[in-house]
């Protein structure tokens, strides 16, 4: 087979994809960039309105050959694959070491009301989270812990920021995510749906104590705050309880993603125990 034809850097398709680096274009087009084999693979499998979330794929010839199963799956799903030079891919991906695959995807966030209607048992709420890498990593932690959904409040970073998408490592495509929800609405809606709302903050009660008294086995939503200054008092006041991750050693604190992982896994473990998980109930 001959060398595939390469798309021009001045192609309207390349120009349109390049613009998605800016939030206003993402919002206008309701599209975003996902890069790397893991994210692209998940985007092909994910469906938005019955169609693949992935709209089109840009790939270097070398990456297309190395990940032939991905480009083949894209074509089988009706996704157009464009071959491009390394510098085009680098510009689209905006990373130091591009992996050769860049996909253009449809927005996939879910209405908050649909998340509530699904009767969730474990949710992460990101309130005032401004760092895109942290937001994506918390989403990844929520996915790993088996959470039912993630909510980003209207004061938090854009879910589709390229750094958020990369940091989620494909988890963005695994669980429902609501965006732009005022934190007051999120707390009220979750509580009305029978979900206990906990604020993760250093000024709260000890997480170990909550676990010891058996208070963590019910449906739970964790509110996580800004990386630098935590949760403001008015947000903490919305919660049923404020809970802190205990520091048993000499560390000054935990970063947001680590604290979120501890909290989410604690809830997931307690919920499994309350449901009669064999590893807990067996002697």
C-alpha cells in the first residue's frame, strides 16, 4: 500500500480542530479534543445520542500503524481518519510528547436531573476547583472508586479543558458528569434525592471516626474544594457534615486528588460493607 495522503495544515478541518484549544470555540461547537490511544479508544466506544462520541480522528502514519486496531475501529464506527504530519498533531495536542492520535469529540456531559433520577450512591462534587489537572485526576479517582457520577459546579474549571481531559485518562468517558451546577443547587438536589452530603475540609470531624461509628454506608456525595484554600464557609454550611482526612504522620496536608481518593474509597468500602460484601462479612 502506498503512503497515505496527508491532510494539509491549512485544511479547514485542521483549523477547526486547532480552535478547540480555546474554551469559547469549544462551547460554540460543543466539541473538544481528546488525545492519545486510551482516550481515543474510549471515545470510539462511548455513545452520544446513539452515535460515537468521536467525530473525527487525526493520526500520524506511524501512530495509525502502531494502533491499527484503534484506527480500524474508528473507521468501522463511521469516523473519518485524517493522516497528518507530526507537527500538525503536536499543534493539535499541545503536549510536549504527543502520542500521534488526536480525536475531535462531541460534548458528553449529562443533565444534573438525570444523575439524580438514577438514584446515585456515590458522587464527587467539585466546587471551586480551578486546576484542570486536578479536576481530571479527581474524575479518574471517582471512576476507579466506582462512583456513579461527578458534578462540576459553575465555579469550577471547564471539564473539556485539554489538561482535564488528559488527566482523566479516559475516565471522562466512563461515568456521567454534570457541569455548571450551582453548588447550592447540587447540595439541595442531592439531599432531596436521599444522598448524604459531606464536605471534605481540614476543619471537619475525623474520617476514621465517621467510619468507626458506621456513618459512611449510606448514599454519599463528597464536596471537594479549591486546591489552595479549600471550601468557603458558605459551602461547608451546605453539607450534612464536614469531614477531614486524618494526617497520622508529619505531612502538612494532602493534595486535592489524593484526599478525594481517600474519601471516595472510604465511602465505597463502607457501602460495600453495609451491603454485605463477602470480604467484610466472611469470617
